[in-house]
């Protein structure tokens, strides 16, 4: 959509005194044309961004959020694993299964989420909330949640086993 000025034709100077009026008129017309040109550039830029977003050339904010959450869950599980290891070295009496394999396996969805986000999203494009890759990122986050639940259940199972052993003893 172009902004077109409806400016009448420039008047013809009939005398020397009219030349001053014509110059003033020409300055106003030039100023108006500069404004119209700037307006057209802004409209073209906004139209281009909107059309790129409509074509699918946009990155999704929700995908970024899910990738970050997946990474945070993995980091928390790994910090919990290595933090407990140090505490258990101090207190050798407390021997709990840390489900180290499940905690280390949490790296796979985290790395997968990071790679999927980098390969599918171009952050130089306009931002939208969701796109066609949002379902993939949701599945990766769901897998990470399942891994976290498996790693967390081991602590509850060990507490139940310790209570059962105490009762049977």
C-alpha cells in the first residue's frame, strides 16, 4: 500500500513576486514528499515482516521457553546427582540409589531440545508464539519430564525400602 500525495500541479509564475510563493510552495511539497517516502518505507518494512511471518519465516517464543525448561530440568537432575555424591562420601551410612543413569540420560532430551531449536528457528526473523515445531518441542519436554519422574521416584522407593527394612528388623 503506497501513500500517494494528492498535490495539485505546480503553479506557473506570472510575475517576479509570484516566484517567492512558488518557492515556498515547492519547499512544502518537497517536505511532504519526504514524509510520504518515509511513511512508504515503514509500511513496506512492516508488510515484509508480516508476510515473512505468514509464510512461516518466524521463530516461536514457546519453543524457546520449552527448550530452556528442558535444559533447566536436566541441570537440576545433574546437580542433584553430583551434590548427593559428595554428601554420601561424607556420610557413608546413607546409601541410597541415586538413579545416576536416569539423571545422566536427562542430557539426551536437553541436548535434543537445544539442537532442535537451533536447527528449526531463525531468531533474526520476526517472533510468533507457536509454529509447526512446537509439537516436537512439547514432546521433547514431555520425555524430559518422564525422565525426571523416573529419577525422582528412586528416592521415594529407597525411603519405602528403608521403612520396610526397619519394620522387618
